[in-house]
C-alpha cells in the first residue's frame, strides 16, 4: 500500500511540474506575441490554455482522492496540499497569459511606443523567470531559493509603475493614444499579477518545508496563520 501511495505522490509531483512548464511557456509566448504584434502566436496561447485548465482540474481531483482514500501522514499531506493550492496559482498565471494574448488580438495597429514595449518585454522576462524559479524551488524543496525568488517580485512591480507613468504622460500629450496606453497598462497589470502568483508558490514551498504558511513580501515576512 505504501509503495502504491508513494508512486501516486510522485506522479502528482510530476504532473504539477509539467503544469508549471505549461504556464511558464504561456506567459513567455503571450508577451512575445504582444511585443511582436503576432496574432497567430496569441491564438496559440488561447488554444493551449485549455490544457492548463484540464491539468488543474485533474490535479485537484487526484489530490482530494489521495487525501480521502490514503489518509496521508503529515509530511505527505503537506505535499498534497501544496500541489492543490499551487496548481490553482498556476491556472491563474495561465489566465493572465490568455488576457495578454487577447490584448494582442484586440489592439489593431494603434499607436505603439518602443520605450514602453521594451519595458513590457523586460517585465515579461522577469515574470517568466520568477515563475520558472518558483517551480525550481518547489522541485528542490528549497526554502532559501523560494524566499530569494519572492523578493525579486519588487522588480516586476517597479517596471509596472514605470510603464503606468509613461503611458499616462503619453495619453496626456495626445488623446488618440488612450487606447494603446490603456492596453500597455493592462498588460503590465497582468504581468504584475503573475509575479504575485509566483510569490504564492514560493510561500507554499515554505509551507512544504515548515508546515507554516508565511506571507513573503517586500516589507518583511508575516505569518498568515
């Protein structure tokens, strides 16, 4: 029985990791599609989001079944709960990739600002990297890496504020730029939320190791419970 349970747990761990790679790829592609004005790439992101959603539902079902049928010990239960919670964060990351892809399709050749698009590209790289590294922290159960990754989220927030400032300045100069400026700020807000969800995954890594849910933020660390 124990060997069967360990095999199921290992499979759960693997399937979660695969979902993480799917979500990370979705963000990378959505930002590239947006910057390159590539509507076909954006459509590909929209089509593949279905697989992320299906994987999240499968992991949820498997997690509840393992808890109900196997009655796992404390350390195993923490891993199952971590997958259950963190997979929800990955699904939301996929949703934000979809939102960026939809912006790519919606914006049709309006006024573009290279300086802002450069910042969005940088923000996309930071967001993709923080998702990938939060998953690495999970795979390695590396609490120190999780804490370091969560601190990087502040750089994403800084980029978002810089983009908003430039957009507002541009829109004030010419009202015709409101549509493109609004689109830039929306995409920046989606990427900012991606960073937040990656930080959530880092918090679940800390929980996996310690059994305590800790809020990792830029002003220090405060217990959630």
